[in-house]
C-alpha cells in the first residue's frame, strides 16, 4: 500500500472545495440569468465576479505549489524543470480572450 500523495493544497483542501462549490453556484446563477433574459451588463458583471473568484483559486494553488511542490522538487534536483512547468502554467492562466 502506498502513502497518500501530499499536494501543495492538501492542507487547505476543504477550503478550496468550498470555494469551488461557491463558484459552481455562481455559474449556475449566470445560466439562470441567461435563461431569464436578464440585462447583458448584469450577466457580464457576474461573469467577471466568477473570473475573479477563479483567479483567487488559481493564485492559491500556485502559492501552494511554490511553497510545497517546488520546494520538494528542488530538494530532488528538479528545481529548474519545475520552474519551467510552473511558468508555463502561469502563461496559460494569463492568456485570455
């Protein structure tokens, strides 16, 4: 039997899942707004709030990755490889529209 994997977000997993469920509810709310033919700007405002909430989740994951996963990777001699991987992930996060 193998030991459970510890990720950078493991310590805050419950908080992360709660935040993601809240975001899921916001998305369902936007779907309902569209179904109800709500004013475009109101829908866009809610989409902006969802994007901000997702950005906060992403930053938290990056923080955990940097402090935990990259730290351990550097100890194993994989620091440069992991830095390249993280910067690619950051690049994907910043590419929008």
